[in-house]
C-alpha cells in the first residue's frame, strides 16, 4: 500500500480584482472552511475497526480533517486535507478507505458531494461580498503636508 494522504484544493480565479480579498470577503471563505470540514467529519463515520485491539485509537482519520484558506492577488484557495496516519504503520492511509462493497474511495465520494453541496453557494456568496466591497466608498486618507512622499509646489503663472 502506497503512502497517500489526502489534499483537495479548489481554486477560484479573481485575478481581475488585482488585489487580495478584504477581511469581509475572506470571512465568507473562512465560514465555508468550517462548514466543509464539518461536512467531511459528518460523513466520515460508521467505520468498522476489524482487527484493531481494544485500546487502539479510534476516529483518527475523522478528527484529522483540516481546512485552510489562503488568498493572494491571483485568487483564493480553500484547501481541505487529511493526513491521518495508521496506528500501526505510521503511514498515511485515508486515500485507501472505502465502504464495504464499493470500489470507490470514500474521500472521492465525499468530495464529489461536498463540491455539489458547497461550490455554487461559495461562488454566489463570494461574488456578493466582492460586489458589496467594490461598491463601498473608499476610506478617506489624509496626507500631511511635508510628510514623506509629498512635495509642496508653489507655481506662479
């Protein structure tokens, strides 16, 4: 069995903005980060622990789901990971987990359901947050005369 941990990334290209997301916009993604991790954990249940001793850890891969939001001028990223390691081998194993009688990995099924459940809502709420931010008036800035970066020019015509 190969060492496989899970890392799923969804990128959205907001390069037209040519700026990082504002705090308000970023909060939308942070809220969805929590919702998506909760979704994975809610679906990552019901496992049989066949062959595992009574004292061996349980819910290791369930508790290992993590989310991370990163933003740059080129876009934003919601990263969902699970790097749980086997209690005996110490190697990542989540990519091999599947339900009895199924050939598809469980993470693939949960990911497809998560994308179907959240992708449109994320795009819609982010578009609304960006539009609201773009329509908001810019904060007033005061520049003192003689401060760095300013010059006073007296022109007589």
